[in-house]
C-alpha cells in the first residue's frame, strides 16, 4: 500500500491504473477509522480492481467554533487498518496543498442543503462538496463509497455528481452500529461513559419510530413527536422526516422516507437516521 500526499501524484497513480483498464474504487474519510469506514473499504475492494482511501480532516467543512482542532487524528493506526482491508493507496493530502494561499473556488449544492445539517451548519455542505470535488479530481474513481450514517451528505454528493457530470457511481452503504445500536462515529470518542449511555436514545428513538410506521402510522408530526419524547434527556438540534432525495418535508409518511436526528450529548453533536420505503396508498 502506497501513501500519496499530492494531487498531481495521486492523478498520475490513477491514470496509470486506468491505462491498464483497471477500475478504481474510492472511500473518502476524515480518518479516526472505525468499522463503519472499514465496511466501505471492504466492499470497495470486492467490487473494484484497485481502491484508494483518502484521509483528510477538511478545514472548510468546520465552522470556527467547531471541533477541527480537536478532531481525532490517528494516522498510523488508520494506515494499518486500510492496509488490512486491502486498500491499495491512501491519499492523505496536506491542507496547504488542498487550500493554498489565494484559494477561491467553492461548490454549492442548492436547496437539498437548506434543511437538516445544512440548516444548523450553514458552512458544512459547501465544504463537503468542495473537498469531494477536489478528491474526485485527484483520485479519478469509477465508484465512490459513502455511508448512510450521513444520509443528507449522500443525497448532496449524488446530486452534485449528476449536476456536474462527474460520471462516477455513488454507492451508499448501510450504517454500521455498535452492538447496542449506537451508530459508529469518530466523534463517539468524545463521549464520557455517562454521555455514551445517553447517546443510545438516538438509535432507540429511531427504532421506535420505525415500529410506529410499520404498525401503520403515516402522520409525520406524530412520529416526530414520538421521537422527541424519547430524546427528552438530551439537547435536540433537529428531528426531521423528509423525502430522502429532495430533503423536503413530507405531508404524509410515504415514498422514500428519511427520518433524521441531530442532537447534542454532553458537548458532542451526534447524528443518526433511518430510511423507510413506504408504499403509496
Ligand atoms: P467521516 O470520516 O466521518 O467523514 O466519514 C467517512 C465516510 O464514512 C462517510 O461516507 C460516512 O458516511 C461513512 N461512515 C461514517 N460512520 C459510518 C457508519 N457508522 N457506518 C457506515 N458508514 C459510516
């Protein structure tokens, strides 16, 4: 496994593989790798000739008040995990190479970034769309793998790839959870034992909402209220029930439904979601 630090070198590596007719799978990450990330790498290794994983804590998707400086950085351990998964190249660009003095170009995906995380973190998707564009231009993947854990991010990337003609297949994979249901996240490392126990309320509330839908409930307000009830010990940022592609509110729970939560547990902002396919009456 090779570690590559510059976009020029990354592109040259990928072109050489493409010339040999090889397909390239790509898994973008911010490092502090856990089983959620590794599940994406393993499926990428199964379905492509070569696989690149990127490790880059992207400053443009953090607001000045957020955790860019304290975000966990575990590069040596991450490299070993990538290698164990069968990844062929780790792309770990430097921030100064990605955003040199005078950097001025950003990618904005409109409308589907207005709600959920886009509303509470207005800078966030501009940073994500910009860095993913730059990573795609360096790695030149045929397929790129993202986790449903960040469902709005998946919708944003799919829309960007479609709108800007990237010609890259976006593969969304299920959320990997701890045994008790907590969605794996690099930010779980911030949680105290007490917060870790409180954080379980997110996945439990989503499961309860799913049961309500399965038993026939179709009123979004009643489902949102039930979820909020179960989150009464933590500080909710949002609970929203939206169309999973357009990220717009639903009058009725039907179609491709995304139920998404963001909440503060201690000082840590956690997100989780479920998707439900509900046939239209
Ligand atoms: P991050 O390092 O948090 O930027 O995440 C990199 C990729 O891993 C994104 O596509 C995430 O959606 C995905 N990911 C993060 N946590 C999980 C998880 N628990 N299960 C599946 N994918 C995940």
